[in-house]
């Protein structure tokens, strides 16, 4: 395995970057309910007190930007080819955005989660991939996304409306249901193009997608491959929003010359899969993303390269589900910061702290 080496004169990608609250955010993902779960349907079991405590910790940590999974499929029911807004779940999202704003925090809103494992049910929070196959289905999604954005667009602390998390990668294998439905990249492009155009006529805020980027497999080179980027990414996003999960920055492509849109590293961490013998991946992995011995080093290495390459925002994974590395959500409602959050606190606020401790 390659690894970054220590140099007295570091290469450009290892130069110390300027981490600030503008450039260093975090994935909030789904709210952790402090009971061992962080459900995709968290807006249905929303706990306003826990949300406020989360946001207060993020604020005192110096964090001002988060990426939140708030899929329309968890706040809008689906029946008879129509999505219908649930007013209670919508108001829970509004309450979260209100609280975030009061804590000085802006949010990327992920509007659909593409990793659908099997045939979806109403309000389960997962993308209904069968709908992207037909014109009527795509129109139903377009109308739902317009309704979603119209319901919350008055909030000034929305950084971006993210149409879908990793949509092309989901069609390529990340979603078992998309594969079962034989969803193609062209189907995904048709769906995203329709919804992107509709939202660009609805809001002045940035609209787009995020995608997985991996140097070792051509299937997932959505940004480093110019043809893929021009075909599948450029028409449907205002931001080049990438996800990189690798051991260190020597596994990340050089994006210094990619300057036509703002660049975000909206998910970053070590390897996020278990494949000890590399039977289905180019690199053997043991879920190092969740290992405190490996992930913090990878996060610092990869974010250094990204910021040195002109990225304007980097966001480690994740506040909700990385208890060994980022923060533990304790049963009594408190939090125990771990190495990545402690590093972010020290970097963004100037505070230094030895070890972890529980906070409310």
C-alpha cells in the first residue's frame, strides 16, 4: 500500500492549508437519537432537544457548515403516482433549520438518498428508482422536489439543495434496488436534468448532486475523467461535490486544473468497506473509516490535498455514526468528542484538549 511520506520540504499536496470555519465543515448525516440508532427517517422521530444539543456542540466546536440527509421520501408520502407533503415532518425540518440558523450553522440539504436496498415503501426515506425509468415518474419527482424547496427556501442558511447522494454510483452498484430495476446512467441523467432545471427556476441557491470519486476504478472517476464529468456531472450541478474515501492523499487525483465550478469535498474519510482480501475492491479494506488509528490521519491527509488543490470546503464523515472517531452520542444525552472532532475544535477555535470528555 502506498502512503504519504514525511518530507522536510513537503510536496504541494502536503502543505499546511488554512482551515477555517468557511473551509472545514462536517457531515451531520441523520440525527443520532442517542439510543444506538441514526435512522434515515429521523425527521419522523425528531427530538428538538437532541437537535439543539447537537447544534450547540457543533457551534462551540467552531463548525458553521454541515451536510444533512433530509430526504423528501421521508417527509413526503407516495401513493397513486404522487408525492404528498406531510406537514408534521416538514415542520420538523423547518425547526431543525431554524435551530441551525440560531447557532450560526448553514446546511447542505441532501434531498434524496440513492442507496435503496430493496423495493421502497412510502415514507421510508429511500429513492424510488422505478420512477426514474419513465417520463411520468420523473415528473412526479420533479414536482416533489419543487414542493420541497418551496417549503423551505425562505431559510437563508441553506447552502445547497443536493438532488441526490451519489446517484450514478447507486445505479452502478451502490443500490441493489437500482440494479434490480436496471436503472442506467442515462435514466439517472434524464431524471437529474429535469429536476435540476425545475429547481433552478425555483430557487436562487445552488442546486446539484454529490458523487463518489475513486482513482483506482474507472467506473467511479466521475470528476477526474473529463468525458464522464462533461456528460454526467456538468449538466446537473452548480458545485463539483466529491466523496473520497482512501487511505491518504496519494490515492486522490490532482484537481488543481479543475476550476470551472466551485469544488467541495463533501465526504472524506478512510476506506468505508470491509473486504480484507480485496476480492471485490482494488484495495483491501477493514472499515478503517470507523477506526481511530487510521481515519483521523486519512482525513487530515486528504483534506490537505483538497484545499491545496483549490477546494473551498471539506467535510469529514460523520457526526452521527462514527462514535470511535468523531463523537459518541451517549445514552444520557451527552456527547463524547473523539479525535477528529477534537482536531476540528482545536483547529477552528484554537482550544487544545487532551483526550475526550462528555459534554451536553
